[in-house]
C-alpha cells in the first residue's frame, strides 16, 4: 500500500451528517427563538451560508484526506487550510476495529478505528468510510501479514473460521434484562432535562411541585416504580441493539468479535496484548449463576466498558474455566482462593455504616416519616458483610486471582508477566490488626488499571510480593 488512497466518497455524506447533528441544537434555537419577531433576509443568508460551509467542508475534507503505508508507518495527510501530517509506526498500533452504521451498511462500507499505545480514551485514527477489501488490506499490512487480501478469499476464510461462541436470542434477552443499565438511562434523561431546562416555563415546575406535595406516599412510590420500569425497558432495548448478533471467533492469534444490530462492530484483540481477565457477576445475575467476561488489553475497549472489552456478555459462572480453556489456553485460570481473616469483617461493616449514621439521625429527628431511614442501617450491614464475604485472593503457578465486590462481584485473573507493579498499603487503623490493602497494576488504556483487595493478612501480602519478585530460574531463562 505505497500509493496514496482516499476514503470512499460516502465519507463526504457522513461528514455533513455529523456536522448537522452537532449543529442541530443551535440551529433549532436560532430558528424557533431567534425569529420571534419574524424572519429577515439575513436569517436565511446565515442559514444558507452555514449549509454551504458544511457541504464544502465535507467535500474538501474528503479530497485532501489521504493515507498510505510507507517505511512501516501509517501516514495520513489531511486538511485544506491547515495541512496536517500524521505518522503512526506499526509497532504502536494496539488494535484495529471495524464498525458499520446505517449509512455504511447501505453502501457496503466499514468504519475503521485504530487505537495506539497511549492514545487515551479515543481512537487515534477514525476512517469513516472504507471499502471492506481496502479495510482488510490495511489491517493486514499493519499487522504485518503480507499476503494479498481479496474479497472472495476473505469471505471464504470467514466461512471456515470456527465459531467459538455465539449469543442466542434467549441469552441476549437475559443479558438485556439483567444488564443494570437503568442508571445510564436515568443519567441520559437527566442530561437531556438539563439542556431543555431553559425552555420549560416556571409554571410547569410549580404545578409539578404542588402535585408532588399533595400526593400520598403510595402514589409517589408508584410513580418511582413506573419511572424505573420505563428506564429498564429502554435499557433492555439499548442492550439488544448493542449485543445483537454477537459472535466470537479466534483466528490464529487474534480474537475477533462481531456484534450490533443498528451499528455492526468488529473488534480485533491480539491475544498477546491481553493483560488480564475480569469475571463480573452483577447483582441481578449472580443469583442465577450468570456472569459477564471482560478482557483488559493495552489500548482496547471504550469508555462505556471502562476501557475493557467484553468477551462474553453472558455465560454461566461454572462454564468460564471451560470456555477460556478453548479460547485462551494461554491464560490458565484457577479457583484457589483464600478468604479474608475474621477480624476484617468488623472493618467492612463499619466502612458502610459510618457514611449513613449521621444522615439517618438527622432525618429521623427532623423529617416526618424520617424514622423509615433507620432501615438503611441493617441494609448497610448486609452490604458490608457481602463485600467482606466475597473478597479474597489466590495464586497458582504464574496466575494471580483477586476477588472483590463494588456493586458487582468481580474476579480478576492476571498472569505474573503482565503485572506492572504490586504494592501493599497499610493505614494507621489497619496496622494494629496486621491487615493491609493489596494492589495490582496492569497496562490498560492510557493510565493503566489497578485492582485492590482491602484488609488481607499482612503476612499474605508479603507472600504475594515475594511470589511476584522472586521468579523461578525457569522463568528467568
């Protein structure tokens, strides 16, 4: 690929659509608010100029955007007013992912996202529209695969790849129903409400406030339940659209994930860049024995997945070891876990009780029906107990296990060779009880990732540090 290439002309349309989407709110405000006393000729002149500028920017941006590979680098030239050159060495590239939005699917194209080491939360390069053959050829060259890539050959190869895991519709519905995405939906609604706040008259707020004050407790509880039900419904729809058609394959030393209904995505994870495996058992899934499986990889994942990549959206917890043996035999996970000492239980209970004791006391004393808040105290004790009960650690050969609970129960497996650092942190209150907090850091995304287990035995922490520091002669060779 030494000759310079351009994106598919559909990239111009995508650029115009993106600019129109970003300018939608200001344009709506200008049309409906700015023209309160009628429209003059300059209103139409401004709108027409903006449309022409958007169209011209899309055309010129496409024309001056070229890419090619030279001297083991991906070289990109872009910009028509300010010319920009970007050279990305092949060895810095962490992952190359494909996706298809509605427009790309209509024209049989793909969107290419290239992530690099130290690229942060956003892809280093985004090519909005490429023919699939060009995209496959680009990935092949950047991954140092010198064979020519033909469209027919790629289709035949995809047919021959064994499907290691495919999400059925039943599993997809279970995944969507237990995804816990209600909080995301509620935060999205809150964000929208904050944007339209200025357009809602004060009388509306006054009317709502009066109705809330006049409503009975059962009616308020019913309204809250209805809101949660609607949020859960939209959460289910979003998860189905995101993970519909989920298929995982392994091709040589790459894991390839295809997923999505409206926007089809193809993620490629080089096996040698996987730093750790994370098994997450959500509070809605754990009682039924289900979990989700994530991989931590250098430069992989996205913000919605906390810079991790989901390997299995839904899998029986007891099947995790078997499935990983088929897909990632390089990572020999185990279930040997040591629990926390009994004296650590009190610290976990206090850790969750302290933040609520004062607010509960104030509510009980000052607010009508505030005594109901006393129910929070036993709830916090139960939460603290489960955090204590689920925490643990273990080592077997070259793989460390760390287990803890935040909202979900999480088990992390990390090979010794992938650990960037291990440390013990002991506070003044932990020291008399000979407890410590143990932390493990790995390379993942821009700043890395850290996992920790609180209140383990100090002697156990020393053993873990010795396991990491003193390697066997076989490993050193």
